[in-house]
C-alpha cells in the first residue's frame, strides 16, 4: 500500500492536475481503483471503507465523495493523495447521492429509512431529512440546481424535490424499480431507468408528464435480463447511454428522437456510467466481470476493457 | 416499434399524471389475512418453532410499504389479520365476508385452502400464501384464487435444474408417509422425468407417531438413520420429501453412504430465506427485522408479496375499486417486483405467480433457479412448475 501511495504521489507530482482521472468503487474488495484517463492504466488502488458504492467529485475537483454503505456514512477523500479527509453523516446504508451543481449540498438516498438526507459539504452538518417513497435509490439534479429527483424502488416513483424548501412538489409513477435519474444538460428532459420494468421513462420536467417510454429488444438476450440501471446523456443532448445490467450491454439512444440506435457488448452486469470531461469516452462498471469497459462515444465502439477491483459499482471522472 | 410504444403510452398516460401530495380524502383499500393454524406437533428443530406473528408480520410490512406509496397516491391500506384453526376457519371467513372485505390472503394447508375458496365463491378474491398443492393449480383450480406460494412442482423443478447442472442425476428418494409427503414425492418423480434425472431407489420413512422430543433422543437417531439408508442403489444425492417434518432434518451426516441431502433438509428449495441479499433484498430484510424483531420466513415473504400485489394494482390503476384491481391483477399488463431480480407475473392458465426459486442451506442462498441453461419460449420462469401445455386447470366459465 505504501508503495502504491508513493507511486501515486510521484505521478501526481509529475502531472499538473488530476484532470481526466477515473475513480471506480469496488463494492466487494472495499477499495477504489484510479485509472489514468489518457493511457487507461491503473494508477493505484486505495482502501475505501466497507462496501463503497455511489461516488461523486466536487465541481472544483478537490473532494471525492464515496457512499460507504456498510459503514453508514460518506467518506471524503483528497483525489490527489487518496487520503481520507473527513466523513459526512449519511443516515444508514447510503447507496447513491447527487451533488448540487454548486458543489453544496449533497443529497443522499437512504434505502433503509425511506428518506433523502441533505448534508452540507462545508460544515459537514445534516441539513434536512426528506421523507420519500419506499427504498429511495436514484438521485438526479436539474442543471439549474433547483430540483432534485429521487427514485423510490418499491414505490416506483420519481419524486421531484425543491432544493430550497426540501418539499416534494410532484411524484411521477414509472415502471418497476426505478434506479437512476438523469437530466439533459439543457434541463428539457429527465430520463428515469426502471430495472425490473426494463424501460427508460422520458419525462418532461415542466409538466411532469411521461412523454415516452424507451424499451429494449436484443436478439438472443432474454427480456428479463434487460435491466436498465445507470444512464448518461451527452451535454449536447445528442446521445443517451443506458447500462442494461445482466444483459451485459450498453444501449445507445438517439436523444433527439429517443430511439435505440445500437447495443454495445461490455462486461458482465454493467451498472454505472461516467463520461470523460471531453465526452470522448464513456466508462462502464461491470460488476460480475471485475472490469471497466471504455466506449468511444463518437464511434459507438468499445475500445478497451481494464481489470479493476472486485465487483466494480460506481464511477466518476475528475473535471478538467 | 414507435407505434407500439405510443399505443401503450396512451393507456399509461392516464396513470402517469403527476400525483400531488395533497389529496383530499384517501381511498381506503381493505384486505385481510386469514391464517389457519394446524395444532400439530412441534417441529423437530426448535429453531423452526413458528412465531405467533408468522405471516402477519410480513403483512404488516406490506401494509406499511403500500401506505408509504399511498401517501403520494391518496390511498390508505387497511389490513385485518385473523388466526383460526381448521375448525373455526369457515366462521372466520364468513366474518370477513360479512365485513365486505374483497381481498383475503389465506395461509392454510391444501384442503382448507380449497374449502375456503369454495366457501367464498365470487364474493372475494383469495390469495393463497401458503398451500403448495399442485392440485390447487390443476384439477382443483378455482377462478377466485391466485397462488403466491410456489407449487410443489415449482420447488421440485428449481432443485432439479440445479442438480442437473451439478451433474448429480441419480437420486435416492426418501419420502414420508403423510399425504403431503406423498404429494411432494410425486412432484420430484415428475421433475426427474422432466429434466432427465433418475430415481434409482425410493424408500418410505413411516411416521409411527410418538413425541418429537425425548431426553438424549439423538443417541437412537444416530444409529437409526444410517441403518435406514444402508444398501441403497448407487446414488449421487439423497432427496427427501418430508413436509410433515418427521425425519429429513436428521439425515445430513447420518446417511449410510457419504452423500449430500436435499429437499426437505440440506439444500432446500424455498420462496424466501432470511440470508438473501441480492437484488436489493438487504434493505427489505432490514425493514422487516426492524418491524418484527425477528428474521423473515417464507410465510412472511408470501404474505408480504400477496398484499404488495394488491398495492401495486392500486398504484398502477390509481383505483381502490376491488373489481378494477382484480381485473388488472389478472391482466397481462400486471407485474410486481419482489426482490428476486425480475418482474413477477401471474400465469393466466392457473393463476400461479411466476417466481424464481431459492436453493438454500441453513446459512445462505446457494443458488437461484431457473438455472440459466434452461430456456423457454415465453418466460424462463415457466421452466419451473406446470406449463401452459400441461395444465389440468380448466377455469369454469363464470357465466
């Protein structure tokens, strides 16, 4: 470990910034793999606490937040040194969270308690607990930071939460076990994935109406294996990528028409996705094959796969 | 493709309206759980002693879950729980019907479940959360009943698929002498024929009565079990069919030949296990344990799922009308999530809820069937149990 840290320190010293570094939580091996986003080489592996899952980075790239589910808190690491700086209270069993676009506060889904916890990232204090549906999981935030979306897996709703008042302003019923909520960069559309329902709901955030449901059909893959989880949309709003879980594929969707245009074969049980800052690449965590697939976004092609720790779960890329 | 989606959406849009929190008067949706306890002998292992709130605790959790969603829907779920004996079950059922409760979860054995279904007729929908009888899904099927409990055929097929994957096709089958043991043995015979296993030897362990507990009873058992299993045809595994709980749990480590045990002991096919953690089940187990101060048993899971089916139908239809809910539950549009990694649906030919079967040891879930190599043209879950083409169920035309 010391050796790894030393190596990491050297590399950090040699590079001007940590831009384009990729951080992957490994749920089973309790660590974080750091990849170089240029060479795709593993820079190091660092202890994370027990059962690391959701991961996010502050807009200025100085704080790395990790939901450490079995420790019932959020650990905050220095992305340069991967030293733990402090922890944040999260409520029990935190799984996913979303950071306000300004970097503060952090909205955390607590599956065990049917609440969303709001935590100030500067003062490390809990600001609010918002009651939501059964098993809150997916968290998304509107680009203007005014609305946070939480999806509840057993209630099957996307809850719209006002980030000023912490009140729920609307609830949209979607298909079974909604896992992830993702706005387009212009805020005009909200995508919500449903793992058991096998669909992605396209929601108009203004009217809070479902305008379309995207479904998937892959020759040779059992329909019940198609389980949409992570989703990311390019900032120009042209392409939506959806991780399909045990179907071992990422769906590429034309985000103008919301029609599926391709399926890319990745590793096993693909869970979460993250773009590189220039959106040239998309990283996927493949939980059952212990690797990360790297997709060339323009070409719709998997260009590399990189072995990481055991049961990779979440991924985030440092901003430029 | 687009047309298909628009069509479905047109239907769904009515349901997809944003649901605002301030509903005026909540719609009340009532259900009951009727548990019929057979005052029989205590189980061989005291770990299996039934808690007083068996099943009811699962029902309480489902009502809580339904109400959490109901807050957003303007729906209020109310559940009555009643414990009865086989002698008082009909009276208890009449009371529930007199209260005009239209959804009744029944936790009883095969015969009582069937008698209650016939008593109810078209006055309520029954949800069978305990009885495993294949006859209840076959020759004795009833239009007014759906089956959340897996059938014996499903449990046997779940185990057989795993044993075929394991390449243990030669079985010594030991069954008890009670009717339910015979029925389970028949399910294993059918399953062996379906998947190509061979029952090389079959023995009956007769229940000669007597107490379950005696001082230092293990001394005799230790010599009885090896003797009972000696000189069998060469076999890979011992399959036990002992629903009456007379002998199976004694067998592991006491068989004459060193062979694993499965069925009623050893590797056991079940609908649920308190160590299940996949597919978000950890949170579900935690919620239950916080509520009930004990671990979740199969009966609790099955009661929970029964009431969640009603709650899911109420959410999706945005209705509390019992006829609307029943029609939706029986329609091809219905599905519900049950922490088993895929949507659970209702077979239209016998009203059995399709579901994966867990294969469990004392401490863990060893595997989950269907095993991936068993494919099916409709749903892989239909490789478990009685498929459409084989069903003996003929629902009577209600007209």
